[in-house]
C-alpha cells in the first residue's frame, strides 16, 4: 500500500524550487500554538536545517510547557517577547512558511510583520476557507493535521528520507494531538502508513503519548476536577455541556496556560451530548471560548458567528471582549436558533 499523493505536482515542484532558491527561512504558526502548529513548524525546521538552511521558528506567543520536549523547541523565538528580533528575521528572510493557519489574523501581532516582509510565503494548513495571503497554498481541510500534510509534501518532494528522528518526533506529535490520539478524524489508512515510516526513524511513540497525554500537574488535575464537578452544566434539550471558569477560580488553582487543555472534550463522552463549550476568562475583559462536537453538528460556524473565531467542524474556538457573563449570555441567547440544526443530528 502506498501513501496517496494528494498534493498537486505543480505545488510540490514550486515548493522545492522556492526552498532551493532561499537561504534564510522563517517558519510561523498560529497563536496559542498546539501540538500540530509546533510539531509541523519544528518538524519542517529540522528537515530544512539538515539542508543547511538558516531556519528560525517564530511563534506569536509562548508555547505550552508540555510541548517543550519537542526537538528544537528551545530555539523558538517568541514574538510577544522579542518583537524587534522577529521583525528583523521576517524582514531579512527570503522564504516564510505559514504552518497550521489559514488567515493572517491567526498570528496576532505577528501579522503586520509577516505582511510587511517581502519574502514569498508558503502555507501548509488544514483549516477550512484559507485566505489568499500566500504565494503557494498547500491547504486541505480533509487532512487530519498539518503534520500529516507536511509529511505528504516531503514524501512527494522525494524528501521522506530526510526526516530523521527529531523531525519525526515533531510530526508524529502533531498527528497525535490533532486526532486526540487517533480517536477522531483518523480513519484514513494513509495516517498509519505515515506512522509506520516515522517509527522507522527510531522515534518512541509510547513515550510521546505519555509526555503529551499522560502528564498532569496537581493543579491541572484539580482544576479539571473542579471544573467538571462544580462548573459544568448540562442542557440536554440542546445536547450541550457548558463549562465556565472565571478569573478568580483560575487564580485559586494557580492556573497556568495549558492546564485546561483537553477539558472541553471530556463532556462529549456523556451519551446524548453532541457539543461541548468551555468558556474561560483569561483576563479582565477577555474571554476565550472553545467548542467541540461530534458528527454532523458543526461548531466552527457558531464560533465564527458568536465569537469572531473559527476552526474545524468539530473543534473550534473564538474570543469575546467583555465579561464572562456576557459571553455566556450570548451563547444561551443563540441556542433557540440552532434547535433545527440539532434535530438533524438526532435523525
Ligand atoms: P482550541 O479550542 O483547542 O483552542 O482550538 C481548537 C481549534 O479551533 C484550533 O485548532 C483552531 O483551529 C480553532 N480556533 C481556536 N481559537 C480560535 C480563534 O480565536 N479564531 C479562529 N479563527 N480559530 C480558532
Ligand atoms: Mn492543526
């Protein structure tokens, strides 16, 4: 069985040429980077470093601690801390990769730096509705992760032999995190062909699983326990579970970024719950919203409509500028409008 060549040969050739013609390469990914954003960026960086390119990975903000084990993570430049350096690197780059995002607004304050840079841009992404801001867009919303898409690209370039253990660890991590350890969006047999090839580089898949999914701080366990016990409400008439955490609750548990990762998925294990919403008051007047769903009930459109966000059909997010109470009221006020949509999922 062979891996399907899903990327057009023209694009593969274009990427090859653009890499060949450049020396200083910058790789960017979306804000609050996850396993897929960081895995695809660092995986690509490792391969390009092997080609003797000067490569820098720039993230808009600080990556979660749990992903620090990724090879190369120690060299990431965080733009929110080192703005001038990020500006300089983007300004002097001769090629920029845009990994795991479909619109410049997803990189936050890096956006003007990217748009001002004269370097050509290549997008590798799997979000719906990519915006037209790159020279070559390798975008496939059917792909379960940007990491899998990156593997396909390298494979079609004839570069899979250049993926050594470090890059393979990064690529595998993104494939793992964007599919919930291969529990959703993971029926494509190609994924397992890719994993088999990654394993031959010597990566330790079990160790990666344990590091990513099986590592909890005490605070993280407690905050998730509290959230589910005390702050989850079920609205069975809307097949909805809603969890909220406000500033003082987060402070009480010494919350640090990443502590509530995966929490929003938990209520989906309750029979009859089709979608789950997690509303977290990250700052005074700033609320982060995460949504997950199963099957044909799509939450990206809801995130877009209510919270100026987006994402995938079954995993999306957005933001609200105002109080957490207002953010929740906005959702509750919208519920009657989606009754018919929910009915369809019950048919
Ligand atoms: P999470 O709930 O894990 O923060 O995000 C899940 C997915 O939703 C992400 O992979 C991303 O595609 C999307 N997403 C999260 N927050 C936002 C947002 O503020 N804007 C947009 N456009 N997408 C988001
Ligand atoms: Mn992704």
